[in-house]
C-alpha cells in the first residue's frame, strides 16, 4: 500500500507538559488496588522488620554493659552473655526473615502491576489509529516501553513501600535517643535529617531535566540504530554503512555528553549528602564520648549511640538514593502513561453493536476524505459492490485508490458521506467485528519473523494444522512448503525476506483464505510481481474471490477486465464506471489508459 502524507499531530510524549509526581502516582494506584491485601501484609512484615532492627542496638548496649562484672562472677561466662547473644541473634534473624517474607508477599504485586500496565499500553498502541503508527519511531517507542516497565517495577518494589517504613525507623531511633539520653541527640539527628532531605530534594529536582534529556537522546540514538537495521538492504545498496555509523555515533555522543552531565550532578549530590552525614556523626559521637568521660553514660551507651548512628546512616543514605531512583522512575513511568493516554483517533461509538453480514453488499455513499484538510484526497465518491460480486477501482497513482481500502477497514473515518455494509454504517459498529468480516491481500506483504505455518495460521487464531494446510493448497503454496527441509516450520525471516515476492503473496492469500471473511480487498496485490508470477497469482485471487464481495484495487487494467464493474478514479473523483467492454466503447479515460498499457506491454 502506498503511504500518503498524514496530518501531523502533536507528539504527546514530548509536547505535553509533564504531569506532577503525585499525578503519576495517582495513575499507578488503580493497578496496585487489585493487590491491596498483599500490600497490607507486606507492609506489616516490613514494619516488623524495622522494629526488630531498631531493637538490635538496644540489646547490644545491654550485652556490653553485662560484660562489666567481676571476673569471678559465674554469670560472666554463662547466664547473661549467652542469653543476650541468643536474643541478639534472634533479632537479627527476625529482621532477615521478616524482610524475606515481605519480598515473597510483595513479588506478585510488583510483577503483576508491571504486567498489567505493560499489557494495557500494548493493547492501547494497537488501538491507536494508522496515522499514529505511520508517524511513530519504533526504536524510541520500544525504549519508552522498556524503561517504563523497568521503572514501574523499581518504583513499586523498592520505593513506594520503603520510604514510610524507613521514616518510621528513624522516628523509633529518635524516640529511643530522647527517652534514654536527652533532647540534644534528637535535635542533632533531626536537624541532620531535615537538612539531608531538603538538600536531596532540591538537587534531585534540579537534576530531573538532565534525566529527561538523557532519555530523549538515548531514544533518538536507539531509533537511528533500529531504522538502519530494518533498512539493511537499502544501506547496502548505497554503500552508506559509514554514513549510518556516523549518524548513530552522533546520537551516542550526544547521549554520552548527557550522561556525563548527569553523573557530574549526581556526584555533587552524593558529596553534599556525605558531608551532612559526616557532620552529624561527629556531633553525635562528640556528645556521647563526652558523656562517657564525665560518667553520665556507660560504655554500652556509647556503643548503642554508635550503632544507632550507623543504623541511621544506612537508611539516610538509602533514602537519598531512593529519592533519586523514585524521581527517575516517575520520569520514565510518565512517558509510558503518556502513551496510554494518547487519544484514539478512531474509536467505537458507545454501545456499538457487532456488524452483521448476511449478504455482504458494500456501498460508498458520497465519500469525501482528506489526510490533511488543506489537501483533500476523495471527493463525493459513490459506488456499490453487490454481494458476491467483484468491483475494481483503477486510476493513476495518487488518485485515492488505496485510501478506499483504508477507509473500508476503518483505519480512518470518512470526512463526509458514509460507507455501509448491508446497510450498516461502519462507524456505528465495532471495529473488531468490522475487521473480522474483511480480509485483505496487500501489495506489500509483510510477514512475521516466524514459521510459514505461523504466518498462515495468523489468519485465524486457533486454526489446526489441517486447516492451515488446506488454505496453503488453495493458495497453491503447499507443494513449495512441503519441498523445504523444515516444511511448515520454515522460518521466513524478518518481514518475510527469505521468501520471494510470489511466495509471500501466496502466503498472504492462504492467510486470507483461512480467515474466510465475506468481504475481500485486493490492494494492487500483483503489481510488484513479474508477468509469470502475476498470471499465476491472479488465478488464485480469482478463486479466492469466488462467491465473496471483493474490492480490487489495481494499476494494471488487464488484471480486472472481467470485474463486475470497473470504477475509474481520477483526482479523487469517479471519472467513469462500467464494465470493461462498455468503458472501451465509451473511448474515455479508461480506454486511453488501456491503450497506453497495451502499447507499453507490446
């Protein structure tokens, strides 16, 4: 199918203002709500682990103080140290056990939510209009999906339900310090915590646009690489390997510069965080050691304060890393949600019924259409394809022939007029039922990089091998498939490049025959083939159209001479219509095109 210039739409992923972090989290909540009981249980396990972890320094203090007894006391070897050591080991084990239980319970939440969102985006992308997919860049789109899925797992698994418990642990430590010692320890720790959070949030917010820029440049470089690899043969035809390598390297170099900038700001953030932590450590240890020297604190108190400092240092440092990861994950997740929110250009009407096709009569009634309002393609096109008959549409390139097929498939909605099947406006029925009722053999058959059997069976999900082989026989490709070493398990390669043009067309015919729809479209299905293959394929197309309503879009007039009616399109309007002999007798535009093609063939 030829591609017309489409009306540019704003790139929502980049043009729209990014939503706030809270808005992104709000979009995520419905997916987590499905697992709310698991979330609650995982949160309980995590809080239990934090309480056990805070109890370790307290127990360690009593263990150290218990050693301050006279050497002859029998408790020195047996009772006190042994009991405290067992309790210490028990708390450590409880911390690890509760943490692992949290991971076990929460795994289904993180992976399940990630699966649901990724599937929703995938389905939504297939529901978007042809216009979106003609304009999209496959490489950048795949990177957005990949980063979004990874970001969601990171956000849900490690971030969303770790920040609150970490803050709870800090609150418990502050409570123990204030109760056991004095408010000075609390104020030092609290001041360091507030300063740390403010510094981290401020710098991370400043760094966010560097991350966005890095994502854009990575997607751009990846898109260039994918585009060059998909067009491998074209690159080779023009000896442009070095040119493509330079283009890819330009993208990589821009990405490298963005990475260096991002890493430099990250180093600034890390240095500032460590400075705040170090100053608070010095202040706390100075106050504790002074208390021991003055006799107000025991050696166990000093050990407990030191253990608390270490225990606070790790969550604080993790909190900084966590916040950075959360911001980066939200940035990546926002792009995926933006794709999910992209509005469908063609959508089913609310409560639309399924299409019923008792006969299969197709009518184009005063159809007008434009990809771009400034450049109309079709003007008041009207014709009918009677049930079980074949109508051909011919005309010069750019006349709007392939656009008719796209409109019938409802890849776009008409700008004016309507298209009906058995009297039902195709805009009033569901797209799924409409497309189940139509089969197409396109000009350029693109196959999946899978087996021949898989590509034929794609015409009807669930078809058994016997039905696949029957369709292949009807398309006269079974003998070729059977002659290959792997038969129906032969892999056709990327876009079917391991097959010839005629073989690909026969696979497309077999696939459509297996689908067995009441309405068929042949969109210049033989124009890319040589004369011998064209004649062979034409026989199969005629057999496939037997008893079905068929729209044949053709450039070569000799292939449609026996059609029930021929519609001549010129400049998007119906110039002539009638049977082959009648159009030749009228000596109009069709007769002129026929003479030109005949003389060219002679």
